[in-house]
């Protein structure tokens, strides 16, 4: 059995408009890469070979916390080195910590001879995500681990549903050069929501699932409305309302904040519109003196995987 393995884990868009904490999908790019190596020290050691800033203290690093949780579940004590080649920046709203957690538990599970089913790794990955965001949301973790478009019906017990979706769906994603901390961003959202908002949110999430399932692009587009998080978080994304208007004029199906932001995503039914949306996103942030990186990507059927 090999002592070392390289794992890739995808970026993810969570919430997807109305699905706050309940919905997410995996992107074909960007991908995080993590090398996991057994060591003889019976401890987890972190090495960073990327430009991203990540905690090197194993008690503060999401991946080592996730591995510790997995080892506790398996009741074993082994040491691993984690060598990060991060491509997904922390604080970007595209599941950076989720990708780190799923890559870590997936890699360790492989090196241990796969004692766990992939889906059962979710709980350990969530334990890592918890220290980054202060909450046990799986809407990045589940698609990062399993790929595809995911709905989380229930958290206790966890019940994850892989949705079908139109194969032509294209996501344009912009990551402006801003950092929004998920823990802080969650504090912006009131504990209670109005009945009217709850009704609208339920209608939109149900309609989004129906639209995805029946390849109804127009329905997908008009369901990408969020009454819970977007009203509070969009204020921290300069130019957001202008961006929404411009993207709508260019023909995207719909748009919203990716996860807790600052990244913003738009869905289109063809690559040409998706490419135009990328340019509009970049230009709109530049008008606000903010540089950005854009991605045009399909939804990835594949989640976390072995590279070599
Ligand atoms: N659903 C979570 C949130 C995702 O919106 O806070 C964080 O990336």
C-alpha cells in the first residue's frame, strides 16, 4: 500500500440563491490539490507550498481537525503530513475550507485502505469546516466531496440528495480581490425570518429543484432569489446591484452571491453568454477599483478524487 497520495478537490458554489445552507454544486475549476503522506511521528504536520495563507498549527487548520475527527471515528492513531498546493483562496466564498477538509479526509481514507464509504466522510469533513465558519453547514462539503448538484434535506440525521441538472448549465464565477470571513458574514443574518420571506424562499428552492430536474432554464433563472442572506451580504460587495442589472441584460439565467461571498456566480445555458458575463463581472469590479479573477466552468460530476 502506498504511503503518499495526491488528492484534488473542487471549488463549490453554495446556497445557489434560495438554498441557504441547503444547496451547492461542484465546479470543474478551480481545484485544490493536497498531498497526504503517512509519517512516523503519530502527529499531523502541515506544509504550505502555495501562496495562500493557511494555519500551520494542526489545532487551527481545518484539514487536520477533519483528519483527527476521522481517526477518532476509526479509533486509530496515525501520523500524516499534509502538503498544500492551494488554488482556492481562503475567504473567497467558493468553498476553500471545504475543499481542504474533503481532500484531507479522502486522502487519509485512501491511505488507510478505504475503511469508510466516501459519503460517510462528510461528518469528519464537517468537523473541520466548523472551525472555519463556526457552523456545521454541508452545502460546500457535500458537493466538494461527492460532486454534482446537491440538496441537503436534513442535517440531523444528515440526508443528502444528488439532484439532476441540465448538462448545458454553465457557471460564471468572479472572485473579487476582497476577503469575507464566513464566521463574520453569518453574523449579518438575523436569527429569525419573516413568514413572507420564508414562503418566498420555500417557493424558490422548490422551483429551482423542479427547474434543474426538468431542464427548465427559465424556471432555474427566476428561482435564483434569496430572501435570507443576499439582502444583508450584498451591501459588502461593491457594485453588486449594478452587476445584477448588467448580467440580467446580457442574458444570464440568474445570479447571486456564492456562499458567504465575496464571489458572485451567474448561471447561463450557453458558453457564449457565460463568457460575456465574465467580462461584465471583471469590468464592474474594476470600476470599483477591485481586481478580480473569473472562471467559466461547467458543474463537475466528480467531487474529491485521487490525482496520483
Ligand atoms: N451556507 C454557508 C453560508 C456557506 O452562506 O454562510 C458558506 O460558504
